[in-house]
C-alpha cells in the first residue's frame, strides 16, 4: 500500500517540479560588492515563511511551465524584505509556482542585500542606496532571460517583472531606466516601497499594475 501511495504522490507532485534550475547572474564577482564578506543564511519558519539574509551571490531560479501549457510569457519575481532580508518563499517561490502552473515562465530573483546587523530595519536605512544592488541584479536578470528566451520559452516582448515591497522598489527602478531596451515589457508593483528621492519618470512606459 505504501508503494502505491508513493507512486500516486509523486505523480501529483511531478507537474510542480518541471524545469526548476538556478543560474548565477554574474560570470564572476558581482560588480560593486567585491568587498562584501558576510555569509548568506537561510532561515525557515519565520512569520513570513523562509527568508534569506546577507545575500552576496545573486541568482535566478527558473520555474518553467510544461511546454503544452506555455504561453510564451515570462515574469521575474523580486521578493521583498526591506533590503535586510528576502521573503524568498512567500514572495518568491510560491509566486513562481503559481505562475508556472498557469503557463508562465517564472524566475525568482535572489538579489543582493546589505549585511544584516541586529534586529529589524536600521533607523538610518537609506533605501535608495540599498536598492542599487538589487536593481543592477534585476537588469542583469532581464538581459539574461532575454538572451535565453528561445531556450526558456519566453517570447520577445513578453518578459515582465513583479516585485513585492522592497522588491517592488527594485522592479520600479528597472521600469524607470532611461534606456527603454533595458526595461521590462510590463511590471507589477505590489505594496511597493517609496523612493527617498523621486527618480525621473520617462515619458513612455510599458504597462504597469500597482496594488
């Protein structure tokens, strides 16, 4: 009986495990943080699920849909965490699986965040400065997915980004790039963090959803 149950369980889980791969974003040391020495840690069981702190090596984890369901759309997912952590399960992997099941190629962006020191968010946190590393990683992720678009099933002009909280600030920065070719084709900003200094807003932007 146990073997039959195991087979049934594996058959149910199999569609959720399609083509999940993790890729380093940069070929060498990520630019601008070569001096960072903190050690990345993954912490499970927090009030917001599994989190990651002290990220120095940014990665992109792909959740590719079954080819029979693939729509040709792709979304980079940027989790939040006030730039002191990444809510990698609730605002990353869970979102990516939801998209994957609906035929959308999803890519969880584990972007760089400064070293966490002490509890909570530092009172003197400069969010604009802290976001620059994640922004660089998001732009690199957009370029990487476009480069592998044929391989990963993402059609030209159909790659967007969704960000939560601090991740929405990263997504906003990518959206507002002066170079239109570097921007996502669409963006979703979910409870986005505010800018300290409002950036310049380009005259023409791709579609944006905000909630």
